[in-house]
């Protein structure tokens, strides 16, 4: 999996290693589904402060297309963790939707036929 990091903030380059490590850890189970992940950090208000740290996570997948998640928080780490949690939840939900559940009376017969 390729992880691309971009930061428009002055001190955002310090978070590069942390961001790449967190993305790799969070997507370890879904590594086969996500060939490329992109993390962008930016400071919305600049030096004025407030809830202005923005993290955008973009996941390119073969089956679900491109998934873009953005979050705002007080600090960089919180914004990154919120974005990753939401991205993983959304990606797993879309993968579960794409799989057809086997239900009904004939499902048991199909399973029995496959077992023998």
C-alpha cells in the first residue's frame, strides 16, 4: 500500500512519520483493498487558534472507488484519528454491502451442495 502525505501547515512536516504509521496500522486489515492512501493536513485559521486543524484522508480502492473523509479538531492527532476511524467504518460498510448475503430456504441446499 502506498501512503502519500501532504501538509500545508508550517509544522505539519513533523507529523509525517506519525501519520504514515497511523494510516498503516489502521488499514492493516484492509491493505489488500486499498492500494493507495493520501493524507492531507492543513491549518484552516492559521495562527488564530481554535478548532481549525483539518485532516483529509483519501482512499483509492478497486471496488468501492475513491473515498474522501475530512475532519476538524483541536489538534492534528485527533483530526487524523477521527478521519481514519470514519474512513475505516465507511469502507468496511461499503464492502459488506457489496457482498450478497445467502438467505432463504435454498441457501441451506446450496451450502450442502458445496460441502459435498
